[in-house]
């Protein structure tokens, strides 16, 4: 056979590359197709977050490829330390994904060795292994100070904490109230008793709800969403900034908004007692929850009340004294909303929607010194408060579904929120593992929403429920944005999109614009939207690109939020070295076990050498279990253990633990008959990279789907 016939078929795709510290990377295509694996030698000069063109083929690992061109650099700044190298000083980057040599350019006296600094990239590599040239911008402070480390995380993620002068100036020119000209081509819904219900600390209000009872047992639900697109005009400085940011970030000490405060907390926010522009969804339900009618319009609304989750919970429980007295006149409306939300939730669950109650972490900082961590704990909402949150979530889901279904029915292009079915191989691996813990999984059924919901129900009350739930989540794919509708597995919805949070998510703004274009074509209130003024509709290629950018920004935001929490956890545990904690095994690898402690709510690693003394361990990869050769002791998911804090590294964002005495209480027997023998850990053997169960980061009470 000729060499030519043996060559794989090559194709080109464009996307962002995510580089691993070991040098290889994955390109996330803009067209929403499968990620492409790129080995270190095939990266050329591409760095993490660059927009690249990659040539791909089907290889042994799935899609493989090589970078053919760097189209756009993804980062302009890096952080590091000034270190002494003999008589000279050099720049040592913090990010292990920067594998190129770094050359410090520019004059002036550099800061003293050991200080953390921010540098701007002056020249990118022109060929593989060529140097990266940087110039110093500013000194950040002492390494391992939490405030310094947070600034480094933001800088490495290329996340701007402040808005540029151009964007700030544009925001300052925004009106403080709704002008008469803004009311044109809008439905006047100021007589509808809208109210906002959000966390106590919320400053921006995306959405407001109202419910009316009509003759014939009809319940009319109104969901009003801030009309950000009216003020965020395409291709302006504000719009470009919002698109670049993609979404808001929520850190323990502050939020980094997608929009300047003049928009997010003022003119776009549905503040009580003020006229505001909104995009409104109206849904009429009959007594059986069948949708009798639904409609959409651009409108002017006037929120009558700003409520919060604890207050709504207290009111529904009949506690309307003191500060909750103001809820008394709204109680009939709240009871009606509560009854409808309960029915909607029950129906969704009957259709197979997943109810994932994931633990969230609360980092409590000192009010006077934000660099001082007071506590790390699990978020625990009062059941009533949690119910109030779920009530509003139901109405936001209903609005998103209604808008999504309307785009699907009309065959109109839009930005979809897509959540694929679980990967076949990953579900097979989970099924094999779950069987070792007494959980039988029908793999084919588990790839349907109702089937997976049944598996989650089986896990309830199991000793390893939390750990197994995390492992199950790892078999699920991440929800993303896409220009092509692929359905939403987690919600058991054939058509779903994001519409209800345009203050903190850019895709919602795009959906609003597309809906306005339709309303204008139908002669309905569209907020003065003019197709002639706004230009042609977005092409499928542009929609795919916006979707790719938004997915990439969301993923980056989640990684930054998670890393900041891990930073505070490791910093907090530095003063807890020697403490003994009660914990549960949350993950198992060949090199050790991960233990999650509840108080403080941290996770750490117990390496195999810090388990039982004088023992070696076989790793049962299928059962996710370590078994001691000499002792026969097994360490499995869900086992309760006592651990001692050995060390905490702020730089590595990791807490190291060791088993305390011999008090582990494993609940599972070691390898059963017929289980395959796992590879043996050798004391000097190479250890795999850390793998932890996927966690959803906290989002300051905001809703993510």
C-alpha cells in the first residue's frame, strides 16, 4: 500500500486552545464540534487561550491535530516572580503552561528578588521554543499573600477587574431613568404587579415575576427580564467589552461584573419604584399545566417590591412580623406563585429533569481585612429559603423554555444552551464502579434523563452517596452554547436557551436581539428595533463563533472561581497544620485518596505513604479503591476516616493530609472474586496528575443551568 493511501484525511477547524502544564493541549472548536487533542510538538508557537487554526484527523485518542496558524493571541499579560540567577535577575512565570523561555525586556531598576509581579507580553515566540519577551507592569506584592494570589489568578486568566477608560466613559453617559423616547414601540405593563425576588445581598435585578388568575382556571405567569440590549448597542465599546467578558464572575471578596455598574445596578436593573425597560414573557397555564397561550414583547414595567429569599420563606411560613411585615399584603400573590412553582417542578421531574443538589462552599472573610479568612464552610440554606430560590428558578426555566420552543417552532437561528447525553464509555465505567457499591445501573437507560434520575434516586441514603454522585457527574458532559440546537439533557428539554440573565450573561443579550428582530417583523412591540438600522441578521458562522466565545468565557470564569476558592482553602489550612479532622473519602487514585472534611469544608490528599505504615497498595481502577497488600485494608469512596493536616501549599492550592492513627472505618470489602488486579504502586513510581471530582463553584446566589 502506498504511503499516500496511509495518510489520514485532514481537515481544518478554528478554535481556542487550552494548554496543559505537560505541554499538550485541546482545541475547543468554534463550530461546537468535538475537541481536538494537540501534542506538545504539534502546538507550534500557540500558547494557552490563543485562537488557532488546527489541522485534524481521527487518531488513536479520538480527534488529533496540529496547529497550522495562530489567528489571535489569547493573553497579553502574565505573572511571575523576580528571581536571582547569580549576579542577574530573571523573570520566572507562575503559570506552568508557559513552557517557553522568558526574557525580561526594558530598562529601569527591577523589583527586589522574591516579589510577585505582573508583566506585559512585548513579543510572542516566532517559532517553536523561541523566547517570550515581557516588560514589567507593576509589583503585585508578597507571594502567598491571598490578595496577591487572587490578583495573579485574575491576571493569568486575563480577567480585567476594572473597565477601560473608553468603556467607563460610555457607561457614564447612560441615562439615569427611562426617557420618553425609550417608551416607543413598547407595551405599557406598569399596571402588572411585578416583584423581584433575589438574594439579600443582590445589587442587580435581572428578572421580575407576577401572577394573575383569569376566568376558566387560567393562571397567567409574567416574567420580565431587563432589556439590556436596548442600551448595549452592537459593536459599541460597551458591547465589545461585554462580549469579551462573556459573563460575570463571583469571588469570595467581590464580584467582577460583565457590565459597568451604571448599567448593571442602575438603568438596566429592575429596581422597585422605577420605570424600567424589559423583555417580557407571558405564559397562560390551565389547571392541568397545559400552555393555552404564550406571547413575548418589549415593554415598560414598574416593579412594586424588592423581595429576598429569606423574607419570602418567612412569609410563606406565616412569619410576617417585624422586618417581614411588608410581605403581608403580598402574601396572596406569593402563595399563588408558590403553588404554581410546585406544580411546574413536579411536572419537570416526571419528565426526567435532573435535580442535582451540589454542595457549595462559603468563604467567610474578615470584614476589615479581606486577606484574613475566618471560616470555610458548606453553604447551608434554610429549607424555606431554598424553596424560595427554587420557586424563582422554576419561573426562569419556564421563560427560557418558552422562548427556546418559539425559536425551534419557527426554525429561526439563535444561541442555544446545549447539554449532550452522557458519554457512552464514561457511563460504562461508572456503571462498572457503581456495581461494586451495590448500585445496579442500566447503561442504556442511564443515557436518558429519566434513567439517570432513577440512578440518582438509588444513590440517596447510600454511605457513598456524595462521592458516587460526584463520579456520576464526571460522566456528564458540560453544558455549552451552540448555534445548532442539540437539546438539554439535564432538563429533559428538546429546546432550551438562556434568556433571563442579560446583566450577567452575554448570550442572553444576543437572544434578546434576535427575539426583537422577530417581533419587529411581526409588527409587535419590539422596543424600536429596526432591521434597517441594526443591519442583517447574524450568520450561522457568526452565531457559532459567539457561542464558542461564550462557552470559553464561561469555562474560564468557572476555573477562576474554583481556583480562588482553592486558594483561600489552602491559605486557611496553613494555620490548621496538626489538626485532626473527620472526613469522607471523596476520590481515589493510584497515588492516594482524596478526603473531604465537613468542618472546615475542605478537601485534601492523603498519599499512599501516609496511609497505613509499611504497606503497599493495589489500585482497583474499576471500583475506585485502594487495597493494602499486607494489611488487606481497603479505602473506598464514602469511607469515613480521621485525618491529620500535614501541610497546606498556597502555591499549589493543595492541602496534604495523613491518616490519623489506625481509625479508618472502611465500609466496603476489598476486591471480590473475579475483579481484575490493578496496577501496583511502586514507592518510586511516577504518579499521575491530581484528579478531583468536579464541583460547581459558588455563584453568589445566582442561577446557572
